[in-house]
C-alpha cells in the first residue's frame, strides 16, 4: 500500500504541471510511448493562409515512413521523435498509417 501511495504522489507531481498549462498543451505535453504500450499516434490538419492545408503528426514510430491518403497522398519520413510535417496540400481530409498498417489514424481538423 505504501508503494502505491508513493507512485500516486509521484504521478501527481508529473501531471499537475502539465494540466496547469491548459488542456491544449497538456494533451501534447508528452508524445513518447513506452515500449510495448499502445501507440499514441495522432495527426492534425490546419488550413494555411494561402488556402492550402498543413498536415502534421506526433507519436508515430521514430525514423520510419508513414503514408497519408485522402485529398492527396504520399509517403513521408518521421523524425527521431516520431513527428512529421507536410505543407501545401490540397484538401482537408487525410488518413495516416504506418508502413506495416498496424496504426491508422484519421487526421483531426484544427480550427483557430
């Protein structure tokens, strides 16, 4: 029981500062996934000022290729931290998946 209390106290100190940043920042405070844990891959679409679309993702396997399809399609490499970024796309509907097809995510539209 004592170990559980210590773990909960430690977790509180880790979570509380992230929540103080606000819901938007707290949700993206950590994008790393522990080995063997479920993927936290996400992608987002945003309309740029020039009328084109910007797609970006976090939480994907680092240093691998992901494919995107929908309004446009292609393949992009993630950086070491599992992020990717694509500008100048037409259309706002995209699905991103890993090369092995195990992770597939529909991109969420971000409105400002």
